[in-house]
C-alpha cells in the first residue's frame, strides 16, 4: 500500500516537472519571438521618424524659398517705388524753375523732400530684405545639408529593415510553429494562466528562474520554504508578489540540454 502511494507521488512529481519543463520551454521560444519583434519593432519607428524629419526639412526649405521669392518681389516693388519717387522729384524740380511765389516754392520743396525720404525708407527696406534673403539662403544651405544626411540615414535604415524582415521572417514563423506545438503539452488551464501572466508582464516573462534567492521577474526575495517547494517539482509555485511561475536551475538546465 505504501509502495503504491509513493509511486503515485512520484508520477505526480514527474507530471509537474514535465509541465514546468513545457512551460519554461514555451517561455524560451516566446521570448525569442519577442526579441525578433522588438528589433523589428524599433526599426520601423526609426524609419518613420526619419521620414517625418525628411518631410519636415523639405517643407522648411520650401517655405524658405517661398519667403525669398516674396522678398524679391518686395524688393522689386521698392525699386519701382524708388523710380516713381525719382520721376516725381525730377518733375517737381522742373516745376521749381517756374514757380510764381514762395508758397508754391515751399509746397514743391516739401514734395521733393518727402519723395527723398520715401527713397531713403525704400532703400532701407530693400537692405533689410536683402539681409533677410542672405539669412534664408544660409538656412536653406544648412537644411539641405541636413536633408541630404537624413536621406542617406533613411535609405540605410530602410535597407537594414528590409534585411532584418527578410532574415527574421522565416525564423519567426519557425518559432511560432514550435510555440504552437509546445502548447499541446500544456493543459488548457495552465496555458491560459501563462498567457494571462505574459500579457500583463512588461517584459513578457511568465515563467522565470530563481536568481540569488529572488524571483527572476520582479526580483522579490523568495522564502526558503517556497524555494524548497520549487526544487521538489511537486506543485507549480508562483511568485507571491508578481504572480509569475517560478522554476529552479534544474528545470532551466533540462530545457537548455534539450535544445
């Protein structure tokens, strides 16, 4: 009777050990899939950021050029205004030669003075516009240099992404297949719990090793009695702080040796 009881306990222990091995194996496979997706997941973000930066620089350069075009039109307008003022001054000076009284002389002199002020002001506005154009040209030069650099970065990142997708797609599909096959060895209840823990865990770890007497997921200390229970492989033990399934080095080694 005692022998039968021990046999049942041994069978139960082996059964739990097999479950732990299957769970830890599944975790290792899923972690590899996570790594592939993280690597591939970061690159598209970098590509998108570079694409946005390229579009931003192109838009900025376009606006600078448009502003230069508007400033050149403004300078042309001022040139025309200066020509008109000079023509008026010439006409007023001719009229000054034929004035009949002081009042007409003063009025024409003021008109000449006003047009000279208008010319000075127009020349000042032209100088300011030309200075602004030079500043914009320098800004365009800097932006175009940066744009060229970003376009090269973007091309390199796109090539890198294409290479990684080509390299990892096959590997990911193989790992997904292995993951599905491994799930068959885990009872539904445990598999559901595993997936729930993985979903809630920031790093996707649902099954972790004990490391320095602590949970390998949240690093909380594990009581000695729990450590002993984990080593016995007679029941599934979870971290009382984070809820992750805990395994000892023996399980991890068996999984590593089975690869």
